[in-house]
C-alpha cells in the first residue's frame, strides 16, 4: 500500500478547517486579516487550530460547543498553526506573556489578552473540562 502523505495531510487540514468554520469561526490566513480582526472592539476568541489529536478530539469540539451556550464573545476567529504560519505568528504576537501553543484559545477584549487556554490545559482533558474553562471566561469577560 502506497500512502501519499501530502494527500492525507491536505485532507486532514481541510477537514479541520471546515469543522471550525462550520462552528461559526472566521478563518484568518494572513497577518493583515489577523490585525484587522483583533483591532475590533469587544471580545474576540481566537482558536489556534492544528491537526493533532487533541485539537480534533478536544479543542475543536469545545470551540463549537462553548459558543452555543449563553454568553459568548463578540467575534470568533481561528488561525491554523503549521499551515497559515504568518497569520499564526501574527496572532501569537498579541498573546504577550504566553509561549506558542497549539491548539489553544485566547480571549481578547479590545485587542488585549484576558485569558488563555493552552495545549497543556487541553491535552488529556475531557472536552467538557475545556468547555467549562471557556464558558467561565466568557461569563467573566464577555458581559
């Protein structure tokens, strides 16, 4: 059996992109799109997407479910680590004091990070634990 790795990865990436966009997030693929999105007033949830297992099994389901429960951020956006490298790097430049992490979530208010959920808080957790962290942040910062 000859498996074309690039074909497999392209399919995995497209599925991951589609899943988060269908959850209501706007995909940002350039540094300019990141700057425009994060300059908006109000609250913005940035989901740093990836193709790893904890992104597919925990982070993306949590991203989808959490924003359908009561209070939510004004804006939902996503960048894709390892794929849209410049956009991801630009988004991470707003996450002052936090090391690069994917998957991860950053909740910003008027362009300033209010809280983050990093990979070490996602990997090995149940999706509802991540959902509860996000909903707790929404209740605190998105009123």
